[in-house]
C-alpha cells in the first residue's frame, strides 16, 4: 500500500487563499529564523557584528601585503587592490554561506523532531545572514572604490543584480546538498573544507582571468597538443589549433573555465569596477583570443557552461535535499 | 458521503512505520574506521503495525500505551514530522505544527525574541504577535523579564512562557506529546483550564500521555497501543481500565495487586523492575545479541529475614520457560546483612541476549536462603519484545562466529565416532 499523508479528507477543497497563507507563514518563519541566527552568531563577542566586516578586511590586508608587497605581483589589470578586495568579499560570502548552511539541518535537531515545516527553510534562513553581510560588504567596497577613484561606473552596473542572484543560487544549491548529507555523514564537513581550499585557488580570487591567460603556461600548452591531433572532446571545441608545447594541465584550464564562482567574481569586477576582463564578454566577443596570442578561448560554446553548472548544482542539490528531508526527523 | 464522514478530522488507514536502528552506535572516528564493514548493519523496529482509526472533529482522543509502544511515533506521523512506510493518513483542518511546549526556544535569546521566533514556528504572524505580545507576557507573569535572556529563567518561568505562547496558536487540530508531564501543580491546573476551553470551542485534540487520570477526565475516547499495534479503541474509561489490567495497575494507581500473578509472604518485597540497554536507558525492545540488563529493587519488611536469594526466569509468551538464573552464593552477603526497611538494587546483565524475535517476559522471585520460602513472586514483572534483524531460524542465536580458511588439500576429517563408517 502506498504511504501518503493528505492535507485534506476527500471532499475538501484547498483554497488558494489558504496556500497563500501558508506561503506567507513560511516566509515569515524564514525571516524570524534568519534574524535569530544572526543575533546568535554575534552574541558573546565584544565586537559583535563588526567581525563580519573586519574579517574580509583583514584577509585582504594579508593577501595584499604578500602578493603585492612581498612578491611584487601585478596582474596588469586596472585597480588590482580593489579587485582583490572585491574577490575576497565575494569569496568570503560563498565560503561562509556554504559552511554555515551545511550545519543548518544537523544543528536544528530539536526543532526538526518536534515541529513540522519545510526543512529547506532552515538552509535558506542560515544563508540569509551571510547574504546580508555580503551586501553590506559590497557597499563598503563600492564606497572605498569611489573614495580611491578606482572605479569606472557605467551602465553595466545593472548586471550586479543577476550576478548576485546567480552566486546566491549556487551557494543555496551547494548548501542544500551539503546540509542533507551532513545529517548522516559528518565527514562531508572535512571534505568540503579541503575542496574549498582548492576552489579558492581555482576561482580567481587573488588574480583576474586576464592574468591567468597571460601568465598560465598551461593555457599556452593546450593549443599545440590539439593541433598535434589529440581529440579531446571538450578541448577540441575550446581551443583552436595553433602551435604550442604539449598540454599537461588541460583539465585544470577547463575546470577553471567551467567554474561559476570564477565567472561571477570576474563579471562582478567588470560590472562594478572596470570594463576590463569580464568573463562572459570575453567569451562572446572572442576577446580572449586577443589577450592570449597562443590559444583561442573564443568559442561561444564556453559561454553557457558556468550557468549550466549552476543549474545542475541547484537541481542536484534540491533533489538530494528533497529525497533526504523525508527522514531528517528520524536520522537526527 | 454521509454526515459522519464529513465530520471526520483524522482518518488513519493501515498505518505502518519501521525504524532502522544501526546496531553499531559508536561514533568515534577510530571505531568507524575499524568497524566500517559493520556500519551498514541495522535492526528493524516495527514502531507501528497496521494501525487504523478515525477521529471525529471536536473530539478529545488520548493515546496510551507502555514506553516504546509507538504512541509518540503515531503522533509524529499525524503532525507530518515522520513519514509512514505504508498506509494512509488524511487530516481535515489546520494541524498544529508542534508537539511540545517551547519548540524553538533558544536560551541565548531574550523572552521577547523567543516569542517572535517560537511564535513563527507555531504559525503566528508578525503583526499578530505584536498584537498578542502583552497578553502572552501578562499570562506568563513575566512583565519584568521581557528583555532577559531565557537562560537566566527558572524552568517554571520558561514553561509559563512556552504555555502562554502555545495557547495562542489557532490550529483546529492540536497534537500534544506529554505536555502534562511538565510544570508544577498550579501550572497543570492552567493546562486543564485551557483544555476545558478547547473542549468548549470544539477543537480536536490528540493527546499522548502517561497520566491515565487525565485521559479519563478529558478524553472522550482513547487508543491503546501495544508494541505498535492498536489493541483497543473505545471509550476512555474502558480503554484505560483495560490498560491498567494489562500492566497490573490497580484502579487507584498502586502497582501489582493481581493475586494470580503475584504471591509470597512479603518479608522482602519487590519495589520495581525494569529492563535497560547498554547506555542505561530503559528499553523493552532489545535486539538479538544486544546487551540487556534486568534491574530490580527490593525492600526488607521484616527483621527476621536473614538471607534471601533472587531468582529470575525468562519466559516466552506461550509460557515456555527458557532460562532460570539464580543469584550466586558469592553475592549473598551483599543483600543479606540488612535491617528492616533496608533496600537495594539487584542487576542481572545479559551481555548478548540470544533470543530471537518474539514476546517474552521476566518472572522474578525473592526467596529465603535457608528455607526456600517465597517472599515475593511476580510473573511478568517486565514484558519485553526482542527485535531480530531476521535471517535466523530456530529458538536462539548461539552467537557463533564464522570463518573460511582455504587450504591446498582437504585437511578436516571426520570425528572418531564416524571413522569406521567413512573408511
């Protein structure tokens, strides 16, 4: 016999007004949970909420000192400092959001065992406090950039909204996936820490895409092998045939190119700060080919890849979460 | 559709729920690494078996049964917290989404913040909460503590806050799990007053409780669960009476008066008996091969008692005695040299219970060491149900360990008594 829980007995009609009421109630619950989590996060600390603003600033200071002060790295892009800051702020959001949302389910065992509501509310509520901090940090970056005259404001600033939405969706998709698995496998937490470390270097936080293309010999290496006749399905479409040394790191390039975090950070820099080095535009216009004289990263095929990755991750995350949410109350 | 059909609030058909409980409860990393192969071993606990019933709108229903009978599981399925494995649940009307008082309370938040957080879980809107705020605080008598953190509240204050908030939830069907077990006498009185109000308003209430008197007082009818099965469904007074008979409770609540199941001179009396798992938690559903402790209390009623012995029988539900265990001589002194009024606890640990799936009980007797006189004998002192993960036949699980050793040639011959026939 199938197991079902109906909301109404036969003959009952579920009015759309009732559904609207339910929606309103859950929106309210999400907000209340987010507000109390926000308050709880900063109790028992002297500086309180200030920490969330202080942390990216301190990371920025360290990174800037090491890369610019110590290694004298210049990536040739405009306003390297402010670009770095924007990258760090964006990355901090992503890292904090996934990190705290991962424990949203396991950390609310009491609530889940005793009250009914859609479990995804807990994950979304947990992400909201990171999102709020991120928006404040973005405003601060903007103000600093204006103050230092390191910004070229243009109409492209409107793209900030869809880009933030994309990044938030990505973070939610990953959070749903992680939080659902974290209930039974706490190993996920350690694994994600390691993966985040890898992602940090693969997301262009400390350097722009232009820099990668100019400096990365791995890219130079790609084209030649392809020209030499190797039929790598993805690679063949990605890179036109030219004469360069054999590739050893083709997979790394492709991964970086498929990384939506890299794409959002790069496009945010473009939309907010400088017309230079936008990921999406480079792909569309074939501008990448000009930047890199050896390989042609100008195939429009690449354009939708980061967006498709986001859609894929959100779908997998939501489905995993839905399947596992049925037994959260029992598993916890 | 008839008129009575339409008045139904809850309709449950053939509901079943199983839990898979990992046999290996240890969670240290080292243990998990060394025992990773056994991590997938589970025992199945049938929490609910084919339960069907209906609750008409506006009725008070009590769910009673022993610990582990499936009461709370049933309530959690009705509240949509658990999903059933089989069967159908239909509910008409808005169900309270919570089971206990103070759901979502956080000790680090103030009373005010907790009201808004917990209120949201209860389904109250922000505007509504603002409007009701003074009333909630007033009812809880906490006007001076509105902005104090909950962790600084006494448990009585916390319960008052939780209760005055909970009664504002405007669900048509209320589910309550042991709400009567908390608070002092005056708080319980408040509870009952609110219940009377619910009754007048014609709300449907499903109540899980151990307080049989409360069931008699407030519930129109009661459901009795036993090992996941619905064994009685009827008038509250009749069902509670049946439950009392089953567990040997007298109508006045005093335990064990059934002469047929209990006899003896009562020079030493049994004060209680229970079954515990390895963590010391009461558990009447041990798994095959699991650790089980039978624990019983005694009290000496007569100075003339010198030494006494404790005997425990494990009995299958069909009456077959499976084992008899007697307190060894070496332990006599510990119970023997006591005065009238002295009491103590006797434990009988079974490291790996070999019994297979089925219903059993423990019979206990305290008897004089010298004359063998029966001081107190009690049949079915503890009823328990062994849960087997299946795949075994026969009467017991001897707990044998298998291994396979490949060899070049066959090295195992026959025992000597077969030597002649084989050659």
